[in-house]
């Protein structure tokens, strides 16, 4: 989950590398460092903590160079210390790495036997020493890297420079995302195109197993020792809108961007209250044959998948299973033909989801089974989009805050569109029902806008959470995943222990936790389960619990002693999960701000989980 950036140019790239790291900081911020090759030396600065600490150190040292690599770290092997910060150096070789070298202990032992001294606890340092060792056999940096790569097991993206090659940057992609930014008289690498958008909108997206050699004027890509061509793609400059603007935090900005993001996402599929004829038209033949859906996802995306299960089964009568990718990939699930394997990921680079996808494809091929794969993703150029049969993009724009907000609600919008499309193809939903749900979808951004007007009321509620250590979130039906999502948000950014439960499970254990100090958040839309939910609320109050209720304006639920209510504008029960996401996001945000945590970059977490 680390971020890497590097470049070779005719000008000093110090500031470019620092700015790139700032844009990649969502991937990790335990430490940061850079190495520049200048006048036959490796000039290196590393600092614990955020990129700002590194930027200050570089400003003081005034180091410059036209060839360099940089890194912002999310710690896996070794604590967040300066010695463990990248780049790692061996003699005249410097390396940055995103990923995990699984066999590093074996490699380290071999290198130590050869006399190499290790100064860090990281798995990355073995790569630097291996390259240094390989250079004893060949003067070519590219060939040396080609000798090293077969020795590495795991997932990694690498950037490698050497003082004897002042116009050359070698990069490798194996299991971790990596792009090349194409310039004029300069070329760059990065974990994410976002880092390079200030200097170029032309990118090469490396594929698994690619090794590339960059100079100021050339880019060569190799697979298995053979040169290959990778196309240059121009990116729409609008995706670079990633500043906080008037907002205090990215998370708050992204919460308020949800109406527009949802509108953009649904506009790609709907013409009025009907599905556009060209929407997923290329997938129609495969959709006709699918008999069930298997959703694979992690974290917030998994919660989106849980809601989609209700929709697939209740709206279009299509069986659907949802699994956490990290569990699915290791339990050796039975691959079933005529199944839609649907992967959900904001980044499209989530390691476990990608691995589950690839394993499923291999096993289906081995059994000669006909399956269909699809990605719901926010990044059009991601690995997941490229490796699935079909994709449906969420048009949320860049999401910088680690805690997902607009990516989640646009995933829900996209999933509903997919449900409608498959139902249409399989004739399991009427045109009138499609029109009804489509009209509600168009109305959803307005309802969210109205919900955001409750921000001040939610802030007042949040003040009662500041000193709490634990919290329960309860919901029924499609609100159960929102309860899970609300608990996740509170945990992520405020560090309050929170759990989400299906409200009907209250008497099966969680009720034992309820006392005067336990806030209980209730999600209460106007649906068939409302009366049962009201009974659950009475159970909590009878045991001294304090209720914080987000309730439909027509629910009849009002404030009373130890029951705080924020009324939510009415929305159809089927789309209520999209709307009820918003108040729990705001609650978590305000609690975190009041507790003084780092909202956008919470401790121990990173935006894109690209390692196991």
C-alpha cells in the first residue's frame, strides 16, 4: 500500500518527486524518503511521519538531481523508523518498493552469507543487495534487474537507479500497480497516475510481469526478455480535481460531492426513466446465460455487495452470494459455470480481490466452465477493469480520504443499474418497475442534498460521542450493511470501538453490552421492518441505553429522554441504503474532528490495500 514515484529528466525533479509523494500519501504515511543520483552519488533523505517532514528536510539539505526515486510508506515489515524508510541503498544502487517480498528471509540469509550488511528490518532491502550482487555479473542495470526478478516471490512494484547509469530508471510491475508518465525529454513512474497529473496526462499502464527501462527520451518494456509495445493513453484532465477547496478535510468534501457523483454515475446508464440502449450492450449475451451472481470484495466495497445481494434476489429473482475476498480466495470455493463473478473495488487494485478474480479465472479455465467476470470500479485504467470481461465505472472522481464515502454510494448506484440491466435482459423485471426505480434513482441526489442540511444537528449529536469508548449500530434488511458501514467509519477515523449488527440479533448477545455508557445508533427508514425495529429500540431503552436515531421523516419516531432523533427525508425503501449512508458518514466525521484525530489519514490505514 506504499506509494512510489520516480523520474528521469533534463531538469531537477526534486520538487516533482515531493509533490508526487504528497498526492500518494493516501497510500501510506508512516515514513517518506527520496534518493537522487547526482554527480556520481546517491543523495538520500528519509524521515519518519508524513511527507511534509521529508519536504522540510529536503528544503534544508537543498539536494537536487535529474534522476531519482521517492517513496511514502505504509509499514509491513519493520516499524516506522528512519532506517526502515525507503529508498534502500546497497553501494551505488537505490531501490523503492511497493508490495511484499514473501521469501525475503531466505534471500536475506543468502546475502548475509555473501557478506552483505543489513541496516533495516524491511523486506525491500534484499532487492537493493540482490541488484548490487547481480551487477557483478553484468554492467547493464536492466540485465541485472532481469536476473533478480525471478528470485523474488510475492507482489511488488520497483523503482531502481544506479550512479553508473545517470540517465536510466528501471521499473518492475508484479502484482502491484504501476504507471509510466510520458513527457517530453522526461519520463516518470508512479503507483498512481494522480501523482503525475501536474506534469503529464499521457500514461502507459504496465501489465503483470513487465520490466521497463526509462531514459529521458525512450521507454522500453520487456516481458520474459522480449520487447513489447504498451499503448500510450491520454487521460482527461478533469480527473485531476483533487484539492480540498473550501473544506477542512477531503472526507467532508467527498461527503458533499455525493449528489453530483451519483448523478454522473446514473447518467451513463439512464435515458429519462429507461435504461439506455447502449448501456452494457456488449454484455447482453453473457447476461442471458448467467444463473447466479458471486460478489467478491473487501471492506466498504463488501458492504456495498451485501446490499446488492438483497437487490439481486428481491428485485430480479437472481441468486446472489457475497464473500470477503481474503476469505474467498483461500477456502478453495467451487467455481460454478454460468455465474457472474462480480468484483467491487474503488481502486481496482485491491490485492485480495484481484487475486480472487485471477484464481477464479484460472480454475474456470481448467474446468472449461463458462463464467462471466465483471468489475465495478472507480478507476478506468485499473488492473481489475483490464482483467475482467466487462466493467461498470463509478464516476465518483478521485477519492483522497482514506475512509470511503462517495465511492461507496456510487458503487450502490452502479449496482442498482446493473441489477436493472440484468433483470431487463433476463425479463425478470417489468419496464414499469425499471421506470419506477429509475425515477427514484434520479431523485436520490436531491434527497441526499436535503439530508446534508442536517449537518448541524448531526454535529450536536456527535458531541455526545466524544468521550465514549464503544458504540453499537443497528439496522434491519438493507440497513444492516449500513450499520456495518457506519461502525466501520467510526472505527476508522475516530478510533472508537464500534460494531454493526442486524437489529434482530440484539437479543442474541449484543444486548449484554448495553448500559448507560453505550450509545446505540439506529437506522430507521420507512419500510416493512420499521415496527420490529421500534421494538428493538424499546429493548435498548429498557436497559438504560441511549439511542441516536436516523429516522424517516414520516416514521413517527420523535425525540424523548435519552432518544435523539435526526429526521431523514423520505426515500423509497429500496434506495434508502444510499441515503442513510450519509448521516453515518457525517456522524463519524464530526466525532473524529472533535476527538482530534487525523480524519483523512487515520493511523495504521491506507487508501488502497494493494498488499495482503
